[in-house]
C-alpha cells in the first residue's frame, strides 16, 4: 500500500510518470513563444496537426523507479521479478462517460520496460466537435506477476488534446472594444438604456418564497493609463466620469425612465476599480493575432479600406507589452506611443451590503428585452454596454488579453459567492446550525470537484491548465506551480514528498477525519481565532474543517475554486473563467456559480449528493476513491441535468445554453 496521501490514487508527480505526446502545452506554446516556428512547434505537434487521426501517445518515464525502495521491496539481486502493467485510456467529460478508448496489458521488467499507448482523437464523420472527447484519462496500474492483486502503484494522467488549428478560438468583440466597433450611436444608446430600466432594485427583505444569494464579480482588463490631460489620475476617477457621461446622455434622451435610472446609475458608482499588477498584455504572438483581426475589422468599417491606418491608441493597447514585439516582425506603434506603460484596471462589483445578488427561484416572466432576468443582470449589462463600451461615455480602447508568455491566461473573471458573510445575502448569521453549515460547504466542494473538469469546457482553451486556477484533480495534482504550459508535468518530486500546492487529497483527508470525529474536541497546538484553551480547540466544526492554515498548506488559493477567501470575505471564489467583454456571457457564468452554491448548499443536498463521500464511507481513502470515480464519470449532460433537475432550475435555461454554446 502506498502511504503518501496523494500518491495512493496515482498522483503523477513521482517516477514512474506518464507523459503525453504531443502535450496540450505544445499547442499553447505557438501562441506564447515569440521564437521562430522551428523552435515553437515541436516535431510531435507538427505531426499531430498533419495527421487526420490526431494521434496522441503516452509513454512511461521510469526515472529512478527500478532502483527505488518500492522496487527493492519486491526484488533482490539474485531473483528479480517482473511486473504486469495495465495501461488504459478512457474518454471523459461527455456521454458515454468514462468510455474505454484503448488498453494494453504487458509484462515488463527492468531489462524490458518500454511501454506506450496511443489513440486517435480526431472527430468522427458527422461529429462537429473538436475531438471525440474533450479530455482523456490515462491510467497505469502495476502489480507483481506472482500476486495479481498486489498493486505496487497506480498513476493517472488527464490529457487534453492540443488545439487542432494555429489560431485561437474567439471573436474580436468578445475580447476587445474601441469606439469604431460600437453598433449604436448616442441616440440609440438612450433607447437601449430605457429597456434595461424594466428592473428596479428592491432592498427590503426578500419575499418568503424567494431566496437571495449575494455575489461579486472581478473583471481583469488592459487599457491605456488614465487620461491626466482630462484631469483623471486614477482608473477609478475615469470610470466615475464615464458613468456620469453615460447617465447624462441617457437622462437627456429618456426622461420617462429617469426615476429607474437614478437607482441603477447610483449603484454603478459603487463599483471599485483597482490596479492588478499581475495582469499584463498577451504574449507577442497572441497580441499580433488579435491585432490582425482588429485591423481587419477596422478596415471593413471604412468606405475606402486603402486609406488610413488603425488609430495609434488602439495600436498601443493591442501591441504594447512585455516582452516587446520582435523587430523582425515589422509591426510597431507610433513613436509618440511606444513608451506608454499600459494600465491593468480590475473592475470589482460593490461589496456587501450592496453586493449583487440572484434570486431563487428565478422568474422567466421578469426577463427583459436584453435577456436580463434580474437587477444583477441589468447592472452587469449597464456596466459594460452602457459605460465601458459606450462611445458617448468612453473613447478609450478596452482589452481582455488572451494567452500569456507562459502559455496560460492573460486575463480572467472571478466570481465570489457568499456562504458566510452575514452582511451579504442570504444574510444568515454565523450562529446558524454549525453542522448544517459544515455539511453545506462540504457538499458544494465535493460536487465542484466532481464537475470541475466538465465546467472547464465553458472556458477558452488557454484557461484549462492555468496554474492560477488549477484543475482540482481528485486523484492529486499533475503539475507544479513553477511550470509553464509546455513543460507542465515534467518536474518530479522526491519519493515520499507531498505536493504543497493543488493537493486536494491532502485537504480531503483532513476534512473527512475532522468531520467524522466531530463529537470529539480535538487537541490543537496553535493559537488563532478559535480561543484555544487548555490545549483543546474550541472552534466551531466549520472553522476546524475549513481551517485557513490547512487550506493554504494543501490546496492554497490558486485552484478553480478558492477557499482561502472564506476567512477574509466569507465567500468561495470561482476563479477559472476567461476575461470577456460580453455581458450576457458574464451574467450566464454568474448564474451558474451562484446557482451551483445555492443548489448544493441546500440543507437537503448533503444527504443526496455528498453523504457517500463522508458519513457512508468507512475511511477517508474510500471516500476519496468514490469521489475520484464520480469525477471520472461526470459528463456535461450530467451537469446540465443536475442544474436543471428541479421544477425551478438553479440556472435559467437561456444562461445554461449560453455557456454550453462556448463548450468544446
């Protein structure tokens, strides 16, 4: 039996390690590395692109395994034994779930340990998807030839097929806005605004039959620095001025809606704009790709496309960044702009008690002409389409960059959903039932892990292996935090060393044991928020299970679902979503995140959706094994059914359809 927590179930960070060729990162490197294509396109990826079957191969990198203590337990110098290796590949994330694609069983020894498995990922005839499955699960199991059930080790590797085209999948208006792209003029802006005012914000107590849950969004962008010549020295000042201009224009042309507008415009003034120093423009190849698309769109707007060039401020937003574009590309901004430092404003919706909220069950009768179901949808729509993307209010280009220089995301959207802050909806106090509160968040957590790889299909490809919102593999992490996209999974830990990041199995073991030993007051060695007296921990069960120090020492915050923010904000943070300027998509994603928490935090959900991993499991490794199986078998169809299985779905069907339309 393998003793180390994450390696019991096959964490692929110790030799022998599984390696996919080509890797998903090979496809992302093309958009991140500004070296010549002979360097950035690996031979394996080039062959993959030219192969109509899109073959992926997985090999075993044995490292020091044959000389390791695990091997020496079974071998001696005079009588070496062989292993039986079972190699399998299953398609996951789409029905039929956990479908066997390829398999191989071989006898291997230290003298003959060559073993690999390959399979096609090209679409079948009549299938309009990018590949047969959005993801594949490769599993290796070794046992001794004499004792077939004496498993020596397991390894698992989740394989994403590389991109099958040399361009990134997006439309320009998803990621970039400039005044020339506006579809409306000043007069029509006011007409659209009047439509959005069909909702008013009501702050009194929610009706008995309605439930509210608060949330906040954070949108990362790239822009030019604030316009000091106009008197703006911060992005916040510039945003407030843009709101005022949009409001003035709307009120002049739409007097009948002024009462409604005042409430909504006042709320926009509560949004915060902060600089995010970690956000920078995309890598040079990705910058140039978007610039080419924007330039094509710009020239298509001109009556005579041979006259004039794309404006200098747009060039500066799209082309500047670190590192600069290589000189040999012969693409540059004008001399007046080339020394401008780009700004990275992050827009944050109002904090409690003025936070956004969705109401359940939602009412399909309340939807307006823009597809807004409630005040939150309307506010997101106004924030983007009536302020940031309104040529009356703003003439500054706006960008959500794509791929960073490490082959991962350059911008994102984060959604914080309230679970513990009594100032935010549902306005519950912390004195509520401790066991129910603990079960509710455990249910949200394990079901997010169950569907994490499925929900990743809603995002752009460059988000799916990002180390800032790492996938929560129930079997343990498969890459380390320092690796770039095309080297992910190539670093090995020392035998017996546990990963210090993305280590969900480590946290699960703590949560399982603390929860199942809840009748006992645990000895506790550290002094913290919990009034530790006489060596005993008198904190609530919730605070012991979701101990901040343990969360940081196991998963940390850079996962697709962040629990570190529990202590400071009382929220869980859904971190993995690409930056976009599409208000309808942002609203749809907010409905999904809030609806997910609302569904699985319901007091009755634990017994239906989580008890098998905790109360009904005899030990933590059985509970984790069940969760691994549930994650492996989860499909997009399952997720859709779960979120819409009730008489009143937790996500409006139109919002779910908007997300599915983006799925791979």
